[in-house]
């Protein structure tokens, strides 16, 4: 028997309905903040992602050559593609641009719960605003979106300038390695790596920076950094809006394009793969041949949010099973059409079974049965049976539709 590729998933109807319901809540929050949806191709020139996406992601990419010999990659993330699109299509549009996307990404990772090779991101990019308020808006939006999903989580906000200040004397390559250890919270590896270079003090400062939770302490450990005022203003706006967050200057982010403010959210009830959102300020446009535009954005790991929310509920809406005899069939088609026009799910028997078997099936799959035999076809009335209570009534069609309509969701 053929199986789906490793790290991918199939979604049955209950699960798809649960996913769509969360997706629409996210879309609605985006709309209320003035963000509009964009869409980019599923694959791009490989180069788009090798320029700044960071070593980790480059190693995990699905790369292939097309028949024209072009090197392409399935998108491992969407920010780089959105900025490419901005340069191609919207460079002259009035700034800032407020965009969101809901799309799948591909990374060749070791699959486990919450970590897949095909996964969905709900992301936001605010392009062309370089202010504390812009950074704050994106973080506030992240909090509003996560709240709308119903997930419980911790939001951590930091800034790369402090860590960069401490690492300033190291070679760029070593800096990257140290940041990768910090990103993965591998403190022992970090200490070992720095000890071999005779930088035990630096390891201690880094660990205390990662562990401190106030701005004052952070500046004391890392020294004064440019942009202190912007960090303070951003946090002031977050406090004014009532965003719940903790400061964390250990956030290093796995991607190489971030420039300043960074933030991540972690679900309370997930195991190792508990990061459900990541983002920050970044600059990419100048690398792709555009102006050096400042941007800020984030992506929600949609699948992890769904794991955190738990099992999908069974179907929620009311279902009517249309049960008919051969003589009632043409009236039954009309009746089914009328229920559907009224917005009610109506399912007809397709198995050419007898009335009894049709009713037995309806009692498993529907909330009501509408029975149409010879008598109903002639009288114009329908027999409406509530399959939960067994109660049965003879009604005209509008009354039957009204009765089912007033039943509400299960
Ligand atoms: P990222 O942190 O690489 O950031 O991914 C964002 C989120 O996608 C993660 O926090 C995680 O929840 C989810 N995610 C990542 N890999 C997987 C996986 N293999 N399976 C399931 N979920 C996964 C970015 O991609 C940036 N583009 C975010 C951003 C937007 N920064 C600025 N704008």
C-alpha cells in the first residue's frame, strides 16, 4: 500500500473544519488591523533563500532542477518571497504596506510531533515603516492573533543589539555559531565553545543576558547600544496596549536577516516543538535589487497551534437526511434544494436502499430526517423526524425548514 511522504499529513474533514475555523479567526484579526492577503509561488529560484535565510534552513531545503536547468527550491519560509514580490510588484506603492499570508512551507527536518516537512505558516509583513510604533504594531498584532486562536502561550520579546554588542569582538563565523547555540538554548555547548577560545567571561555574560528580565539589567550586562530609545518606546506601546510578554535577550532567531527587535511565542502545553510564532525587524529588499526598506513581521506555526488546541471536534452544523421512496424522489430533490437554499446541509440517499435502511443511516449521520413517500409527494407536506428525540411531525416545507433552522448548532 502506498503511503504519504514522510513528514507530511492527510487531513480528514473534522480536522479540516477545525483548521479552517482557526484560519478564519486569524484572517479576521488581520483584516481588522488593516492587513491584506498576498500569495507567492510555492517554489522560487534557489538563490532567493540562500542569500539570507541562514545555514539551518539552507541545509533543510527541498532543492530541484527543472527541465530548463533552473535551480529551484520549495519555499522553506515566505518572508524572502514576499519581499521579492514587493520589489517586483509594489515598490512604488505608498508605505507602509500591511500584508498577510497563509501558506505551506517545506523543510527537510526530522519529523516529530509539531515538526513536519510540509507545514503551514500564517504570517504578517509590515513593509516600509522603520519606527518603534511599527515594531510595536506587529507584536501587538501577533498577540491579538494568538489570543484569537485560543492557544495559551508565553510571548518573549528581545533585541539583537545587546547580544551583538557582547559578541562584537568575535569573527562573524564564530558569532553565528554562538547565536545558533543560544537560539537552540544549548548553554553547555556554548560555554565549551567559548572556553576553548579563552572567553569564559563572555560565556558568563551571555548566559546572564539570556536570563535577565529587565531592560536596566540587560543594558548593564551588554553595555549601551544604539537604539535604546526605540526599544523603550516599543515596550511602552506594548504596555499601553496591554500585551503580556516577558523580556528575553537570548532570542537569536534561526534566520540571518533580522536586524533589531525579535520576538517568539511558546505554547504552554507542547513539548520540545513548542515555538508557535517567531518574528522581528529585518532588511532584505536591498539584497534582491530593491531599496533598503525596513520591515517587520512574524509567522505563526499554524500546525503547532492546532496541536496545542487539541483534538478536532466532530462536525458542528445541523444535517438533514432526505429519505424517500421511488415515488417521492422528484419531490425529495426539490425539498433537498430548498433546505440547501436556506443554508442547511441536506444529504440525499445515493445507495438506492429501502426507507428503513435510509432512516437507519440518517440516524448515524444526521440530526433530522425528512421523509418523502407517496403520501408526502401527493400532499405537499413533509414528515420531519428529529433523530435525537424520535419526535415526528407532518409539516409544510417552510415550517420544516424553520424548525430545523431554529435547532441551531449541535
Ligand atoms: P521561523 O521561526 O523559521 O520564522 O518559522 C515560524 C514558525 O513556523 C515557527 O515558530 C514554528 O512555529 C513554525 N515552524 C517552523 N518549522 C516548522 C516545522 N518543520 N513544522 C511545523 N512548524 C514549523 C520564519 O519562517 C520567518 N519567515 C518569520 C518571519 C516573518 N519573520 C519576519 N517575518
